């Protein structure tokens, strides 16, 4: 992935700088400085079995929360180490406290040595390492495989200084090196990263080596005997779109991961505020099922209890740290309903049921589909609820928008000691028009090998709402696969504003062993307005949900990648449009059409502001059916007309994908997008 060039993230700056420098050198015909090992340091033979990083590294890195601000300093690093111990994170497996860019002065000393910034680290790096080590933890540091690091201040990189810098790191007591890719002068990546590998080995100190070249040279294909982990993508940002894009790039690389060599989809954003707790639980679950390094990226001194609860979930961490070292693989992904399964050393499977979409969805698979052997029944452990059940083989849940249910499933001979799993769900549309009764249907289904007995169900809504059952709310017993379906008449008070409102479905039942079980499923009822009669611009209508790869969806302007209302006039092929929707791939906007509309029309393309960059594809979905699509479009093409028949659809979704080549300047416009009802 390459970040859009208008952003000012470190990734963007470093790539532009590296590319420009390399281009200037090639144009001028200048030779790059030699980076081969000095004769006194023999090149070490590849040795992947050095005993380091046998499970994915866990720890902390300051960059995502501080960048280069003044609050990155010795006090912060020590404070993080203290919290690792005090909050139980050390006991949960977090080990490394890592410094990122900006720890050094911009210039080396007269002897060519790196100099820690005395304002940030008045006692030097060794003193910090000693403190971290005194807590039973390890210290990491950062530099770049170029003549300068990635920050615009111009801190010294290690290119041409590999052996000297590696020895300094070892002398200071460093245990982990993140080696970035900026200002690399166009020198071959394999040479640069192997040189530092050899330099680290020459010190005799065990140092975990993190290759951070952003996946540009496919390090998964060549770096298993070079580093212990390698970045597979550009930098993550604290947004749903960024996390999702990186997930999709990292998932196909599962065959390359294993003990001592890991795919690294970048650090965690959990707790930094750009996503919801539901999205952060997905982030943490998915990184764990991918056997990714778990490097906390939030300032724990300011973290909420909910952030600690996510980061300290030892059952989820055990999935990440499983010694077999398998990265999870995709079982299915249709309609944004992802099933990702990870083989565990004890023969069980970790299974992530991940809902990419903006509305709750049922996601289902089977024990056989995730690779478990045939068995009379299975033990199913919900790793966020911390509850165990038995299942006859079906693994299913209603998963909230952007949520993940993480399970651990085993062919366990003692399955019968657990109560049967019961799936709670909504069998009908969640849309409610204020003041008008809506009919909802809930279901409680026995997934277990044993029966659920004395089953009862209730549904509650917000204060002032009326919720009444219109059919049975109890059942004497449910056998395997049988359901209690209950109709409900739900009324939101007249004048209730549009938006999402919480409902809670609760079920209670008794297992054959006499255990009482209570389960609850938070549901969302969406108060909507009936679509207007006639033809309307979609940018004038309320949407149900809207998400994009960079920055929010914009009404009547292009996407500006950062804050709301930072776009420009929509322009396609030299034609300006006053109306439309501006997005950045990957994106999705959904509208309630209430089964009363017939057609969506738009002129679509990559906004002119991106020059020759940008590759996207447009899709219009009517409920679960793709009603129209463009195929891949580039900035060199004029606006393309797109029309879709959406007759009878309750929800219409406008989707833009990255065209299959990652998100880079993918400013996509739905110009003059209109809905006819």
C-alpha cells in the first residue's frame, strides 16, 4: 500500500523523500555509498534458528501516540515500563518497550557515533535500557536503512554506518531494532537489510530485527533468514479504513509466517481514539488471528480501562502467541462476512467471525470448514465473553457492524460438561420509521449437541419506545438446530430523530446438567425517513452509514483525506459538478430506500485533482445483489455513466474498491448521483 501523496504522514514523507533522492542520484549518475561489511566483520551465514521471536513480538512503540512530539522522552518510556508491570501487561506477555524516530540528535559526534537527544533522554539510552531491564522487560530502538531517518528533521540513518551503529545499540543494551526504509539512495533493499543483519550478529548480542521496508520489495519472499519480522504494508493510521486495508493486504501472506519470521501489518492503534471499542476489539482479534506482532501504539499513561481490557485479554493473546506459529487463513469472505481460521498447536482452531459491513450480519461456518476432524460434538470457547459451550458443529453468531466474534473450537471428548451454544439473532429488517409500528422477528437457535431447556426471551428498547411481543417468548426445550422465533411490535415515538438506537435481546435457558445460562445480544434499530418521491440527489439525503479509506465521505466536494469539509469541487475529465459524493477507496455508503425506489444514476471516475494517479472500481448494490459496476477506472479516463436498477431494494450501497492495486490517491467521485423513487 502507498499512502496518498497529499497526506503528511511519516510514511508519505519518507517515501517521497526516498523516491526523490533515488531519482536524483540516478539522473546525475552518482554512485551510491558502499554498504558492504568491513573486512574485519565476516559476513554471517543465514541463521533463522537463533531462538529469537519464536512467537510474534509483543510490546509497545511510541510512534502512533506521540509521533515526534516533546512528550516522547525518558519519562514516558519509564512510565510505560512501570505500567507494563503494574497493569499486568508484562504477565500477559508484553515484553518490548520500543523507541521510534526522533530519539537522536540530527548530527553524529566527531567520532561518527549516534548521540541521544539530551532534552529527551538526559541520561542516555543505556540508562533507559537499564531501567527497562530492571523491570524484567526489554528495550527496542529505531533507525533507517538510509542516510537519514524518516522524520523531516533529518536524524541520521545507518546506511554506511551499520556496524558502528549496531555496536552502539548492543553496548547500550538494546534488544530490538526497527529498521526503516527512508532516504535509501536507491540501494538494493536486500543488500541494505542483510548488511544490518550481519552487523547485528557481529555484536554477539541477541537483538530482534524488525525489517520496515513497507512491503515494497516483497520481503516475505526473501527475508526469512534476514529479519525476524517484516512490514507487509505502509504505515497504519487510527482509522477503520486504514486498518481494513492493511488486513486485506496481510491476510494472503499466511504461508510465509512462522516461528522466528513473521508478517508485520504494523502496530496497534487500540486506544488512540479514531475507532470505536468494537472496532478496536476487531483490530486486536484480527491481528492475533494473523499471528501479527502486538505492539501497543497508545500512551498507556492516558489509556481508559476499556483499552486495558482489550490489550490484556489473555485468551486472545494466547491465539497470537500460539507456539505452532501458524497465521490464520481466510475460509470465506462473501458480503463482508469474513471467517478466518488459525490452526493451534493443541489441534484446536481459533476462528474469527468478522463483519466488515456497516450493519449487523449473521456469519456462520462449520467445524469441518475450519479444519477440525469429524466428532460427535465440539467445545466452543468465546474469547471475549470468556464462556464455553458445546456445539454440534455449527459456528455462528450475529456480529455487530465492524465487530468480531473470536472463538476457539476443539474436538473435545468432554464437550458435554458445557451448556449448548445458543445463537441469538434478528430475522427481519432493523429499520423503523418514527411513529409507525415496525415488525421485528428475533430467533434463539440451539447450536449444541444437547438441548436447551426452559428457554425464554425478552427484547427491550430505549426509554419511551414501545416493544411488545406478538408471539411466544418461551419454549419448553430446543433440540439441535431448532429455534424459538418471536415476533415483536416496535414503535419509536413520533419525532424520534433519524439514527441508530440500541435494542437488547436476552435469552435464558437451562442446560441438561442444570446450569442456568443467560445470553444477551445488542441489536441496532435504525430510525429512518421514507425516501422522497421523485428524483433526489443522494448528497442531499441522509445515509445509513459511510466509510472511506482516507478521510470521511464528503457531500458535493471531492475527498480531502483528513478532516470533514476539506475537499474541493468535484471535477472529472475537466467537467465540474456541483453535486455528488466524494470518497477515497476503499469506501461504502448505504442509503435506506424502503423498497419504493427504482433507479440510481451517476457519473463516476477518479477526481482530476489526482493527476495521473488513482485506480478504482465502482459498484452499486441493491440489498445483497450487485446491480451495476464499472470495472477498473483510472484518472486518464473521462467520467463514466453508471445506472443501476434497484427496484424493491430496502438498502442501496455505493461501493468503491481500490481496483486491485492498493490505495494510492484513489479519490473517487459519484458525480450527480441521483435516486429515483
